[in-house]
C-alpha cells in the first residue's frame, strides 16, 4: 500500500503545486517534504488543511491510498462513480450486461452489489426473497474470507437478520484481530464492514449489540484511518446521548458534523446526520445546525 506521503506527493504534482506552494500558510516546507518522503507524520489538523487545499475529501484520500488494481475493484469504482453521478440508466445497462452472463456465484454477488446501488436511486429494482436467501447461504458457506466477500457483505448485510449479522460481524472482527495487518487495505475494508453492522443494529434499535461492536472495533482502527475513527466517534456520542442525554454529546456531534462539512465529505455527514436527527424525533425537533450543501 502507498504511504500517505506518497499519495499527497502524487496528488500535489497532479494539481500543479510545488512543495512551497502547498505548505505555504499551513506548515513548513521541511515538514511537508519529510512527510512526503515517509520520514514523519503530519498532525491531524495539518493533514486536513493540506487535503482541503488540494480539494480532496477524506474519502477520496483513502481511495487514492488504497485503490487496488484488480478487475473487480476497477468494476466497483466504476459503479461507485456512476452512482455518485446519479447515472441511473448506465447503472441499469451494467446490470443487464451482468445478468446476460453465465452466472457463477461471484457473478451473482456482483449483480446483487449493483442492485443495492441502483435501489438507492430506483426502488423498483430491489433484492427479492430468493436473492436474500442466496446472500445468507453465501456467507455461511464461506471457509476463507477475502476482500471480495467483505465488499459483498458491506453491500448486502442489511438483508441479514440480527443473529446472522452479529455472528458474521464477530467472525470479521476475529479476522481483523488474528489475520490482517492493521495498516493494509483489507483491514480498512473489514473495519468498514463492522461499522456498517453498527449502523444497522442502531437503526434496528438493537443498542446493546451496537455497543458490543463499537467496543470491540474501536481498538482495531488504525490511527491514520480518519474517516472510520470519525464515524465511530459519532456513533459513540449518539449512543452516549441516548443512554445519558447530556448536552456535551450533542456538542460533540455538532463538531463532527461541522468537520464533515469542512472537509466536504457528504457521505460521512449523511451517515451520521440522520441518526443525530433521530435522537429528537419525539422531542419537538432537533437543535439547529446548518444544512449540508
């Protein structure tokens, strides 16, 4: 995997910045140069300012660092880009193409991943009961988990019942603890899968299960994985407020949401805002914060 400094250097050059131009007003020339060479780390707030100057969100930064070159990931990022651009007809064409192929298990998985993307834009395309059974059977048949399986889990875990979701999440946590290096791409994918489970349990009002996963995954998130650390901190404050409604937790959530706006990370903002909003559904409305634009 590329180092953070290598990625910043590549983006800097592609944007046409010199070291002096990028560091100006943020940090010293020598500090940024040492970071790009992999000799030191940048403080969190400095990295955020650098990314902001380069017009890069945290999510994009993570993708630049970790983007694999396998055919599956090239396909996945193509689908993600089409989804981000709301290219519904092109997504449907991709679905037709996949469905026209001979369908081994992996083809079927890709179809369901794609259906999940399309469903967020067009509810007439959805995963049916037969496909839901395929999802459950697929996960319980896995002997050796790989990143393909984790991507499939991230896309379809909402179709699993609570018992299956918890059992599979605990298995993924075991893999993170015992088999994966904390700084590789796979570990970040696996951690992201657990945070999706946390989100699902929260939405299902299974708060004890939600806390179990938060407690278990927190020490496994690498310090440079800013997106997942920030998202986890949001979950913790939401859970803390639900258990003990102190304003400090709301203030913390506002700061996290403000941060998501500052770095222009729409996904992070939306992932937490509707949960934040849900805390006040029965209390006459929520404390006002700026809408995301």
